[in-house]
């Protein structure tokens, strides 16, 4: 078994939260290791092919201007993508981006921060000594790996590290039901001279089961053109348990089958798509929800409704409640009031009874309603940034709960992070 040791911070999972945590820990001078099960960083951004970013602004109306809610490393990520002509920044919505350049930008961010990276390593067990995580075991083609470190950050999205470490975990609603999975995909060959009319698709797709060929999947979330000219669809919703070994595998197979059917339906029924063809599906079916850790504070739907503020705030969120149902007609959407947001407290990143473990993913301590809002990628990256700074500070403080919150918040602000949303003009 290969032994890897000597790291101040070990981050497991290289999605938006894990990357955010690794970069800020590395930039803070902590010797940092980032371990990812896939062959690239990005998680939802790349492997699951989730596009676009949800808006990182608060809602505006006739009397209330939009404000920047998610900045910091997320803003730096956008700037680097702009330099590669690989992102479209939109005034009215979330940025649209190309996933292949995103992989390169994420590689650059972690490399420049001095972070060591291990790809193709899947966590399967965790060592604990009372309140401390002491080591993790990973499966790799070269043989099993044992990694030790001083502080650990769970960026898996599924709270896999926290679960294996014995933390208290919640899954789904009271019946254990989670939101459905989605197979994201993109087509090429569309007539780009015609505007993409999402409203027309929204009207056609629910009736598509009466067309020839009959549309299997009559759900539709979004469609947009990427900077490289592909047309990306978030439309294929597959019910199932996101932690069940057979359900997830069936979702991959069924998702690709429904994508093939969807593309055939586009070609036969939607003007402008007569010559389209499938270009790409997600390498991993999209997961909205799985495990959530129980932390020192549990964010609640009431916190969302009251636009909660916290003395130990480390990130902000203005996204709506967005609970996708397993069956048609079960989805629940509720928008945040114009100009409003809620804050995410550091206490939601600290699992109960663990002194050297932080969570930097959609699986932080939150109930179903709050989770459905904060799970979006810009927010998760900001959560990860805070976890990385906190782990670096904990080296001197002695544990994750003894850090100075004012210092943590100052680090976030000094790096361009937003704990109190600011006018859009300030970021331009």
C-alpha cells in the first residue's frame, strides 16, 4: 500500500467546493493535497456537464437593482474563462461556458496555488481517532493508497468522507427520497442562423409523446448555446436513489437511451434541428442531492425565508428554493425576493463532534429547503473557499472551531469575496 503523508490539508473531491478549498488553502501557505476520483477537476461543471452557472446576482426589478452575491474565486474563474473566449457573461442570467477550457483553467488554478493533485483515486474508507480524522484510504489502479494529514476537507458533494468518518448524516426528505438525476447533453449541427427559442421548446416538449418519434422524456429545464456553438440541454430527468449502486447505474443507461430518443425527436419535429446530431453526454449522470452532514448549525428553509444573517457568515446565496420532484408535477420553485439573500454560517461547515474536518460541498448542514437553494455551483465554490481558508488558519488555532472568525471573514473579503452583496457596477 502506498503511503502519502506530510500534508497540512487534504481535500477529497475536486468539484467547485473542493477546488475552492484546495486553492485557498494552498494560497494561504498550507501544504495541500487534492484527491479526485475522475480524471479532471470540476465535478458538476465538467464531469456531470452541468450548464450554465446559475446566476450569482440577487434578483432585480423596476425599483431594486441586482447585486453581486457570489464573487471571490468564482469571479477569478470567470475572468480566466473570458481570457480564453470560453464563457458568455449574461446580464440577465447565469454565465454559459465551455467545459473543456474549464478543465484547463481549473488545472491552472490548483497548480499555481502549489496544490498537489491525485486523479483516479476513489475514497473507500476513513481512519478516525475520537474527534479526529487521521487518514483516508483510496482505491487506485496502481494499488491502494493511504493518506494522512492534519486537516481534512470533504468536497465530494456526497459527504462520502464525512459519512465514512462516522458523522451524523441525513439523506433526502423524511421518507429518504432525493431529487432525481439528470443526463445533460449537447448537440451540434443545429441551424445557428435561427434564434434558439426556449419558449417554443417549453411548449412543444410536454406534448412530445404524441409526436413521431414519440418523446420518452417530456420534462424540460433549460437549453442554451455554448460559446463554442453547441446547443446544451438539461432535459433528461431520471428518478432513482442517488446512493443505490443499481439505481445510479440504471440512470446512466436510461439517461443515454432517453438522450438518443430526444435527439431523434429534435431532428424530426423542431425547426432548425433537422441536421443536428449528438455531440456529448455527461460522463457522470448529474446528481442534485444525496447525503447531507449534520453540523453545529443546520440551515433551514426558515433561514431562507427570513433572509438570515449570521455573525460567522462565510458565503451568501440568493438562489430560489428549487426542489425537483421524482415525478412530473412534483417540482417546487420559489424565488428569493428582489435584492435579498441569506448568509451561510461557518458553523454549517463544521460536522458535529469532529475537530479537524470541514465540509465544502452542497452537503453542508442544511435541511431540504435550504439545500435546494445553496447547492448551485457559484455558492458551493464560495463555501469551498471559506473551508480552505479555515483549514489553513486551524493549523495555528489547534482545531477548526478555535479559528478567529473575524480573520476568516477578512481573508474572504480581501480576496474579493462577497459577504454583503455589492452593486453590479463595483465589479465591472
